[in-house]
RNA sequence: GCCCCCGUCGUCUAGCGGCCCAGGACGCCGCCCUUUCAAGGCGGAGAUCGCGGGUUCGAAUCCCGCCGGGGGCACCA
C-alpha cells in the first residue's frame, strides 16, 4: 500500500508557520515512503472564506518546494480536490448515514440551541446538544418538515460505552461516549461540516496517514465513530503539537511574523525554513542540526516525532539561515539577493557585479535583506551619506581632521599611481603608509573604510575597493579628504 | 464545569532501567584569529530531568497521585 498524505487547509487566511510545519511533516512522510502528497481545500465554511487564501496556500507550498501530487489546480484520480465542489458526494454520504440510522435530522433553531447551552453553563454542566430531535416520532418529523423548517443532520452518538481512538504518537486514547454529543455533520445550507467532509474525502482519496494539528484530538472519537458507521478502515492518525511564541502563548503576530510568506519577505531561504521547521518536534539524532532535504526525506518518520509543544526560536532560525547563506555559491547568493537589493535601491542591479561582491558579504549576513545594508554602497551613485565624525574614529585621528585629511591625501597620491587595482596591490601600497604616519594600520584603514563605504563596519577594505573600482574609490576618497579639509 | 493532551538548561532537543552527578544546538560570557564587522577555533556559565510517593541493587527513563501549562466542548475548521 502506498502512503498517501494530505495538507487540507481551509482558505481563511495566509498559512502560518504552524500550518506549514504540519504540511512539511505530511509531505516528508509521503516522500519518505515514495507515496503521494495531496492538497485539498476545505472551504465548507462559506462565511469565513478569504479571497486569495487558496493562492496564498499554494504560493507558500511552492516557495518551500512542497509540491503536491494531486490538488485543485492539477487534478488527479480523486478530483475535485476542493470540498465545495464535492457537495453531492458529501450529501450522498449524509443520506446514507440517515438511511442506515446513524444520523438524524435536527430542526432546532440556533436560538433554542444557545438557550440550551446557556442553561447548561449556568448549571455548570458541559455544554452539549440535548438531543431534542433524536427521538422525534415519524409523525412529528413529517409535520415539521411540511413547514419547510430548515434542518441539519446530526450524527447519532452512542449514549454509553467507550470509543477507542488511536494516535500514532500517543497510542490508545479512550473517550467515554457520554461525553460526546450528537454533532452536526451536514449544515442547513447543505454544506458538510469538517467532521463529515474530511472523513469522507480522506477515505475516498485513499489517505493512509492523517497528519494534523493537536487541536483535533478531542474530535478524534467523532471521526472514528463516522468511520465505524461507514464500515471503513480509519487511516493512521498523527496529531502534531503546536508551535508556541516565546511567551509560550499561541504563536501570533505579537511574536513577529507568523505568516510563512513573511519569512520570504524578510530574506529567509526556503531550505533554511524547512530545516528549522523539521527540527521543531522532530530530530534526526542527538547532534545534527543542518540537514539537507534529501537526508530529511530519507530519515523522516513519525517515530521520532514529539508530542510536546515547541517554542518558535527566531534567533536560531536566523542563525540557521546564515549557515545556509554561507553554503550558497557566490552566484547563488547573488541571484537570490538581487531582488532585495533592487527593491531597496529602486534600480536594476548587475548580477555579475553582485556575484563579485557575494564572497565579501556572505559570512556577514544572516538574511537576504541584510545585503542592502551590507552592500548598497557598491551601487549608489554620487556622494555617500555619513557622519564626518566617523572618519576620525576614536583613536589617533580623533579631533584632528587636518591630520586625517593629510593622511587621506597621501593615500590618494599613493594609490592613484598604481598600475593595477587588485586588493593585494592596494594593501601593499597602503599598509606602509600607516607606519610612515606613525599610526596603526587599522586606524588608517578605518578612515579609508568610512570614506569609501560610508560605514564603520563593512566587508574587507581592499577587496571592497578592488570591486568598487579605481574611479569610484578615488572619487570617494577625494570627497572625504575635502570634507575633512573643510572641517579643519 | 466536563473531556483530552503535554511537562529535560532561557529556547530547540538527545535520552526509551545502569553508557547520564544528563549529551548536542541557538543565545549569552571569555580567550584566540583579525584592518572594522562577521565567520571560524577553543573554553565557560546554564537543567534539584514540574513536585511527591512507589517499584528496583539501580529511574530523567516504569507505576500512582498532585501541581502547572495547553487544547477541545459551534450549523468554524
């Protein structure tokens, strides 16, 4: 039997980190077993639909490389994969349960339902449907239906006994049937609830492993009951824990971005996100942190999945993203960073020039957006904006702009006669000047650094100047010299 | 109120009866390297394994109770 898993979001908004980790686990499990991963849209709640949400789900999955084998856009042997297009199937199945005595129509108004609930809560009883319509006589039913009273279909939950559920990570979890109520499986608008739709579709789509959030555990007995009523073999259920924010509360906007796509905007690499997410509630062994996709697929299984919730550690993600950035080829980094630079600069950026810069910044950035701060000066035209005080630094040039101007002047005259503009030649020419001036090389370099980059922290000076080119470097050195001379 | 789940350094985790007075990683601190910033190397602080009983020669690991946290109890998924 081939393993088939699914990711079944409801299109009520953008997928967040937690959804995506669940999708990742489902995807990995399918790939590990050489099976299929499907995408199914659960849009049975017509009120909560959000426009563009389906696209956002797909966009996120694609960005991360979690391609689906069957889905709404690509079809498959069990199409359609959008629940709202499967209404007839769900209604048919509701009818079948009705006909076989597993379900009944309920005509209670929402007003009556909320009154019942209120009274129960006042009595500190668990809020549950009071089964008012469960044992209506055929005559009563006929009378009510003659009035065209809207009805829902409720599942007839056993009044006594226990329902034994099984979760792959937790084992048997028994539920007393008298704690369950007669839940709705078909709403009055003709749409199924999750309980019916998910079970019917999972069965019809031959899903072998249902991987979903832990919040579904308390619904598991209902689902098992539905499988029993249909006489179907239930799939393996794997309920994964939640991802929490740093305060151990549910991950939300308060904790920074929780929408998965926001991480793309922040300059995170999909492979880093995958690696990081995989390690939230799962581990390869006792020491491996950086795990490539192939290894993940090869090693992933549910047996090393944890049941306790995991706090989302943004700092570790950032570190990991840095590791992946450092592992990129210069061309690879240039290609990925280019859109971020272009966006910030508002102008096209030459890919080859960026590839030259890449090795200089690669170990200095943690996200692709850092490229802007780290390398914008390579592309900006005209005078650099910086505080002239930074030219002087805090050491021997502090408070002595005239001396700094002289120093820059001698750097300029030394360097402008150079034949080449390689970083080794530049350093060989400039380094001795420091000694002549009686300052430490680093102090002289600091002045040049600010003059040439506008920053006190920048990539290695001479490589930077080399990539920057003779003209731009000299132009900036002269501009700095003039500013200092004017100040002195 | 009822039902269910979870509980190892701040965080992610290893651990499935002796290898653990608990290992790795992020973060933090220090040193080294060094033209800045990083990266890298080395070292350090950091966990009464939620608490209390029990089983056992021996428990983070098994059992029971408690406490704490979370989830569910919708014509939402």
